[in-house]
C-alpha cells in the first residue's frame, strides 16, 4: 500500500476513538497491517536490496537512488497527511485535528520502522518486522500503477463511506 492510503485509513481508524489518543494511535497502527493483508499494489523502492532466502536481511542502500526514494516516499506520506486533515478534520467528519494527525502518523509509522530495522537489525523490532513480512507475503499485485492506484482509491472511499455510516 502507499503511505497515502495508510495515512487515510489510519486517520479513519483513529477518529473512532476521539477521546482516547493512545487507543487512536494503536487503532491506526493496527490498520496498517489490516490493509497490508489485502492484495495491493506498491511502487518500486529503487534502493531496495532484497534477500530472497531471508527477508529479514532486506535493506535499502544509501546513495543516489535512496535519496530519490526518500523524496518519493516523503511526498507520498505528506500527501496522505494533508488529505487526512482535509477530509477528516475539515471536510466530511470534523474530527479533532490532533486525532487525525495521530491516526495518519500511526497508519504510516510501521513502514519507517522497517527502515530502522534494516539499518539496525535491533532485536526490539525483529518481531514486528517478521510480522510485517508475514502479513504481506504474496499480497503485492503486479499490475499497472493506474490499476493499483485505482484499487487503493476504491479502498479509501469504501473505508470513508463505511465510517460515515457508522459515525452518523
């Protein structure tokens, strides 16, 4: 999934708990894995180095391609946060801004934690990385980007529609 999708779904999950910011964060964090369990499209990480025998050894090589990835990933995350604020805080739902931001960030943060794991191989993140690998195994769709984006927009619209029905 793109970080935009993770941010939007995380913000939607968080606003179910507007009076409980810690619970809102946990719900958004959990939403990341829930939607990663669905078949989905991802854009290619150019600096990615995959170890097909042991995915715990995957990495991102620092260099020119990494900085291109950083720009792409950062733009994706920023778009997700901005759209979350527009839709959930000032648009359809009027949720508290802090809850929307907690949700968007909670929905995104598992992916940056993968990068931290790649670079540190800390035991503190190994179980999370194993789970992240397991939940996505075989779920990446090799489809045209337009189809992948369409599917994610459809997912976000479905989540927003369901939430609108549940909350109102």
